[in-house]
C-alpha cells in the first residue's frame, strides 16, 4: 500500500454540487450490471488535454457514477477520466486501464507520468485509460475540515510519541474520525474499494468494451483483485504490480502492520548504499560498514525525539518521527536514497538547518487527508481499544525499532462508523489471466503479503518474483527482465507457465 499521498490535483469539483453534477447530455448505451441493473451509462465526451511531458494526444472526459449503487438513478458523483488512443489502430486489441495506488492516488496523473513509457512498450496494442477514484485528483472530492496540525503526514499517520506513548494518537484519532463523520457525509462514506471496482465497470461500459486489461499498482492491486472477483468475465489481461495481503478481516490494517517487517527487509539496501565507498565522492557516505548505518540512524532518531532540530521550514522542526517518515518515503526507490542521506547528515551537523522534503514540510490538503483516510476506514472495521494498542506498540517497537510502533498503532479507523458492507473475499474462482509482479524487498507491500494474494488467487494467477528492492516494479524499480515479461504478457498473452523469478 502506498504510504504517502499523490500531491498533484486538477479540476477539483465542489462537494456542494455533487447531487446535481452530471456529465453533459450525450449519446448513451444501455447496460446491465449486478450493482445497477438496467442502468443507462452516458457515453464519454472527450476533449484534448495533453500536458508538457505527458503523452501526445491525451484526452479527458467526465464519468458520472451513482453516489450509492443501490440507487443508480439518484445523486451522482463526477469522476475524471483520461485516455491516450492507440497510435496503430490496426494493431489495437482493446483498452488497458491504469489503476493507481494510494488510497489517494490519481489515475489521470499516473497515466500522464507513465504514459510515454507505457505507450512505447504497448506498441499500439491498447488505448490507455486512467481514472481518478472518488475523492482524488479531478473527481468529486470530500472534506473533513481537519485542523492543519492534524494533516501533517507524521500526525495523520499515527507515529507514537518519543517514548512510545499513544494517548496523543488516540485523542487525535478520535478527533479526526468525528470531524470526518460530521463534515464528510455520504460522499466520504462512499469512498470504498468495492465502489471503485463498480466505478471501473461503469467506465468499461461507457467505453463500450466487453473486457478491460489492466495494470494495477500498489493499493490498486487490491482494487484490481476486487474487480476481477466481482466481474471476472470482463477481465482480459490483468497485471497486479506490488500486491498486499487481501485478508478480508484486516485489509488496510494488515497492510499497515506488515510494513514493520517490510521496512526491516528493505533497510539493508539503504545501508549498503550509504556505506558504499562510491558515496565518498558524493559527500553522502554515512558509515564505513553497512552494519553501522542502522545503529547510527536509530540513535539519531532517538536524539531528535528528545531534542527536535530547527529546520529551514518555519515552525516545522526535524523530529525523530519526521526522520523516520523520511526514511519510509525513501525506501520506495533507490533514487530517493540520496535525499535521505543528506537529511541525516544535516541532522548530525550542529551548524546545519535541515531542509525538509516537501512531503514533510507542510500539511496535506484537507481533501487529500480525507481521501487517504476514508477508504481504508470504510472498507473494514478496525479495533479501538487503547490499552490493546498500547501493548501492541510496545512489542512492535522492540521487534522493529525502525518503524517505532507506527504500523500497529491506533488510527482514526478505530473510531469510524461501521462499514456499510463487508469487504470482498478474493478467491480462485475466475479465468486464469492474472500476472503478479513483485519485488522481493518491498517496504510497503512486503513479499510475504504478496504470497498471500497469490494463494488466494490460486490457478488464476502466476507470480513473477523480482530479486530487487523497492515499491512498484513494472517500468519503475524492477529489473529489465520483469519489464520484458509484463510487456510480453500484455501485448502477446504469453505468461510464465509457473511461478518464476528473475533479476539479482
């Protein structure tokens, strides 16, 4: 699960206009679906929206979806959609949907960022499509009206206090949950994984496609798995990139808890990088031996717990938890190691004022905070016992000091309203058309969680394990052999006959 939000926003729609917002009248197609029998799905009205650096010929449209699928003709939300048409119509075989991570990620922005590379890899086999889920990017948004202090990443996420105390976390979690209940209303309550899957199927029908192919990333792999469970006959070639444990009793709570071990699995990559003699010429070498980097980091974080250091951002010091969160962000990709090494050096230098990364220097927008929180809270009930969380945090801090108890701490979900429906159980029922691709040392979606997804899917899936570290594999952090395998599957249908691995 991606553990920090996507910041890019566009075409934000006021929640106050939700009930009356509809895509402009357009030719419509008649469709039937389990969640909206006999519903009419308006055709999409496309307009050019290409941006510098993005794929040429990019188009955008709006997709109306029911606020509540039990009332398909009732109030509607409006979702942002983008498309890049195949540049080789004769080679086109269908539509490939890019499903973003998060919760809180924008499919529109992910396609804009990955579109050029994906277009080259697909060689005209697909129209490429992205969708902003409810609450994100240019789609209908919601607000919890949270105080700015509660919207910093290190407060919205429940990092325990300097000595592991969680009373402040419990009070903040109650406050956030109550504010979201009071201000978010039915729109915020509709931000669920199963609704995203329903929205994807409505998009499929609006596109006039019998089947979709998909490249799902991070949290999006759970969305993709839920869609494949609910609409198996509408899936074509399905790629799940960086999957987590789909246990329906835990879902997001399990994903968060698993990051303790995921961080431990990934940290040696950072330690080896930071102790490499090659860092000497870059001025970023932190230790002579990889084994010395971990105690150095832990001691520095503990010192910053006791004595926060003034940063270049007024009123926002570098604390132990901000340093820990910076490490969490950096473990996503080797390309981010240098920034965290530099921050560590600045924290060690008595004369330096550390420069905080943008993700830690200020609060999230209220709408980003709402989207990031609501989906995982709406999907499944979380426990609320403060004493039980206190015990879990103490034990997890001892076993996994790099994450300091965060993964098992109390969150706003513990005080949330009960879910409107149970989470989807992922099973082996359905066509064998799924390729999972997974880095061995993924800090956010640890390998052992991906193995549980693999077992749930049974013969529907094959798993390609990449001997590599980081989060997100295809066209990103993975080795070239992984890219070749995924590209071949999407373009030709060739898939490894058995689970396999490459790289390293």
